[in-house]
C-alpha cells in the first residue's frame, strides 16, 4: 500500500487520545470512521474536539471553514463493522492488554486484508497485542504524544513481526500529518518517550516522599529549567555540549543517590487509596475546584502553540 491509497481512517476510542487522533486525521483531510461503544463517549469526544478547534482558530492555525469541514469528515459509529472498509486503523482504547487483544481479534476478522493496523498504546508490548493476528507484519505501534492534535512527536514502534515496509510507510504517514516521527527499533515497555517520562516521575515521587521538595517547587524546577532546555536541545546533545567528561564525573556521584525503587511509591499509593486521583476527582497533589483543570489545559495549549511556533521559526 502507498500513502496515496489511504483516504479512510478508522479510529477506535473517544477518550482524550482517540478524539485527538480522530481530529488530527480529519483536519488533515482524511475521512474518519470513528468507533466508540457508547454515544455518550462520542459526544464527550466531539465536545473536546470543538474546544481544541477553538484554540487553533484563536491562534489562526485553523479557519472556521476548515474546522467545519473537518467535523464533516468525522463519521461516529457504535458499529465495529463500519471499520471493514478503511485503509488504516488507529486504536486508542484503555491500557489493558486483554482488552486490546480481544478488540484486535474482532478487527482482524472484519478489516480489509491489506489494511494497516496500529495501536496508540503508551507502552504495552506491540508483539503481545498482535499475538493472535493473522498477519502481524502489518501491525505496528503508532504512539501519538498527548495532546495528539498539537504535539509533534509520533513514535512508530516495530513489533517482532512488523515488516520494515510497514515502518517506512508509517514514518512517511506521520510526516504527511506534519508530525516529527521517530522509529523505536525494539519492542520495549514504554518505548522512548514514556521510559524517559516515567524515569523522571520516579525521581519526582522520591523527592516528594523523602520531604526534599514540595510538588509546586518540583513543577517550577521543570517548567523553568529542564522543560525549556529540552524543548530545543535534547538530553543527548546537551551532554555533548556540556562535555562528556563533565557528565562522567557528575554521574559517578549522582547515580548511586537516585531512586531505583521497583514498586509504586507509597505517596502515590496513599493518594489513590484515599480517592485523590487528580483533576478528575477534584484533588490529587493539588486541589481542582470546578473549572480549574479546564483553565490549566487551555492555558497550556495556548503556551504550547506559541512555543511550537517559535520552534518552527528556529528550524527554518
């Protein structure tokens, strides 16, 4: 299959990731058959897409006409059979291996034999998800960074049976979506981005649990330090610029002091046990009265778009 052969895309799931991926493909000109098992989920997803489009229009990235045309390309359905005629499927259901395997067993029976099959898992094994597929060569990970309608990164993950041709095609497709794709050559848990992300979060939770710093101070250190630095210079290039001899010295005394805990830290376990699940429950490390989470996300997206524009200008 060639890129030009892809005109209809099936998106499974209407949560934050599924709706964002559906929006991305629709705004990129593809007809999107958007499956979710409940109408309520689809309506929440549509509301989320409309909010996303308002931000894009505010930044003059999307016109009202283009927003309406994109919405017209979205075809919501609760009938899985509707995906039988698409050239590519992107799945974004819950991070549950058994659930994903069950879903893909159904999709394998009904989808076109040449269809491209992708999962947007955050870190589950691509090989394990594809274990029961009749043709795992056409199955790969296509992991969009959150929020997928804004973030440039897309990880293409090669399962043990994924063909090289499929990887090349998906890398090209991501570029057609104006994304910055990377190829994950081995199917390891978490791939690239989430391994780095979770490694940092493990140290964050250690700093909180040990009473070394409060959550707000840690967030300030990242948003005003590491986050800004890494937006333009990745960690590997940073080591080169700083000097590898300096890195070697710092690592020699700092590595032994870092957290290497293998279980979920108690501070997080206690919050979950108390029902403090973050923004969705009204409290986590911070309190979230009505409307606060939405305001934070709107402000984040505004700032993110400004930063992305700056990065784009610097790369010209």
